C-alpha cells in the first residue's frame, strides 16, 4: 500500500509531536530528572506513536474499502491489515 503524506497528515503530525517529546524525555534522563516524571512523558510518547500507527492502519482500511467499492483490487488483504493492526498492540 502506497502511503500518501496528504492522506496521512494527521499521523505525520502526531509522529512529529512524538519526536519532540522523545527528545524531551532523553534530555530529562540526561539531566537526572525524577523517574516518575520521565516515565509519564515516555508513556505520552508511546501513546502518540501508537495512535499514529492506528491512524495509518485506518487509512489502509479506507483505501481498501474505496477500492472494493470501485471494483478494483484492494491494495492489501484483510489478513495483512489484521496483522499490521495486531502488531501495534
């Protein structure tokens, strides 16, 4: 399945935000910040990355649905999409 940056702009935005958050987490560790604060921020990064992944899978599902409606070959099988979805859990 080809990935279109315009279609996935929300996922890209989430990943850019997570990228910045991760840099903050690294700085917190290097500065000796409190463990609880570091882990709270790390959990936020993890959620942001996970949400971006689910957004990408959802986009793939929509592309498959549109292809099906047009009578075209779907870019991915249902099994492939399920495998990707489960990889995020």
